[in-house]
C-alpha cells in the first residue's frame, strides 16, 4: 500500500523484471524494420522495434545482437547506444536502446538460434 498526501491509500505493485534491449535497425537507404508482436495484455498485436530481455549474464550489446538476429534474421556491424531508460514506473528493469547499422541478412543456414 502507498499513502498519498491527502491520506488516501492505494495498492501499488512493483514488477521485478530483467533489463532489455531495443534495436532500431537502420539500413543504408534510410529505411528501418519493425516486427509484429502479439501482446496478451492488450489482446492485440503491435508493430515494434526488435527487442527482448537479457539472458542471464548477457550484456546489453550482446542482447541487442541476439534479438535483432532472432526476430528479423538481420546482422549489424555497428551498434550505437541511444541511451538507457526506465519503462513503466512499476517495472524495475531498464531498457537499453540501440541503433544498428551496417545491416546484412543472415544466410539461411545460420538462421537457427545459436546453441546455448
């Protein structure tokens, strides 16, 4: 429970979640790419930049590289940090944002996720 200055009380929920990486793929011609994701909370799909949460022990750039490859089949030669932000005020995880440049498409033989 939290208590407001006027004395009113409300339930406040904090969700502990891992950090995540969001990737804006930037092609040489100025185009970008979005992915369509189903969001259960909204019961609708959403167009979004490739993104996902860190695997245990993973750093921000490695997560960004993995998510871009998994969700789009793309590989980038350069990742530029666009900053780190907090999402919704009730989430503990931070969002690490990147611009990915020098984009190429992975060969079909390498499209399977890497073994962990």
